[in-house]
């Protein structure tokens, strides 16, 4: 190791972000060849990742961003093992960089995202570099892409949740604020669909059956069970579908009425919600 200069070690550290001793050892093992030294560190990351395959990477950072035109948005969840790493500025910056790459390239899947270039390597290889540097299991585990006319993003709770909302009208300052409000609503209330028309039929059938069983347990006549179950289903829609939910900032109206009050005809076309873990 004595033949490896401090300048060479520092150069490799700048290239990879790996620790001082790891860089020094990598250069020594590869005879000072920087390309091989980078590969050496990446292989170390792969070994660490394999050894920690059974570990849970439940911490991390969720990033939700849109482009300037607001017609494209992505959510990326970068995971790690500990809250200490998740709150590190470098880790959050890496998550933001990956999200920006996703926004620029619009990959169709999580695997396609990991195969995209990150500087002179792929995102997958960059993650192995990070594993080698930090010593924790690190991976991108969730990815969502939304395209449309007017998309608003929101990050909740120190990167612990990301939301994308697509509105139906052209972007404006007023509906941007409304989009943020609705995204906060989605983060807080976790609706299962935009409206009752989008609720899966299996969910509807299940709720009706539950409603009938509850009414039956209460001793209601069999002839009334269907009507009672339908009433319970409507309550379920109000609690569980976005537009019908009581608006959290003003309980006198639901989300649909709030949006229409901002701009006539304004509504939500779709949303994505990703929670850490």
C-alpha cells in the first residue's frame, strides 16, 4: 500500500465516495489501476448486498417531483436499513438524482430505471458503490410515473411519503395550490380511488357483504339487509374515495366541491401515493 499516493487515494474517493481505507486497499489490490479499483469497490458492494439480502431496508427517502411543464411526474423510493443513513444529506441527494434521471428518461419499469446511466455507470452499479461506501443494504424499491396535462407533486413528512396528483385543467397558480391541498389530503386520508366509479367491483361486493352481515348481526329483517348494506356502501365511498371525502381543511365541503370552487370543472384524473416501507 505504501506505493499508493494520497493524491491517488483522494482521486478515487472523489470518483466513488468510498472510505479512505477502502480506496487505498482497492488501489493496492489493483496495482493503481483506477478502472479496476472502481470495479473492486463495486464488487465489494455486491458482496455486502448479498450478505445483507435477508435484512429489511425499511428506511429511506421518497422523492416526488415534476418537470417544469407539469406534464410529467415521478415518485422514487430509495431504501436503506437505518434512519441515520436515511437522514444523511448525501443519501437524500442521491434519491433526488435518481428521481431526476427517471423524470428525464421516463423508464417504463423499475428494472428499466436501474439500467439507466448514472454519470459513467448505471443506476444499479451506482447503488452498489453506495453499498460499498455505507455498508447497508440500499436499493430503489418503488417507482411511479405519471404523465398528463397538469401534475402536482408533494412530499410529506421529511421524505417519508410522496404523492402525485393529475388535474384535468391547464396549469394555473390557483390550481397548483389546490393540487398541493389535494395531495396533502391524499397523504393524510389514503383514499383507495378518485371516485366510486373507479372502485374495484370485488371491493364493492366485499363491502356489501360486510354491510349485510353487520345488519344481520344487529337483528335487522332479511328484507332490509340490501338497503342497509347500500347505505353502508355509500358511507364507505365518502370515507374512502378522494372526491367524496370530507375536505380536511374545510369540513363543510367535500374535495369535489372544494376543487370546483377553485376553478369551475376542476377535478382529479388520477393520483399516486407512495409511503416509505
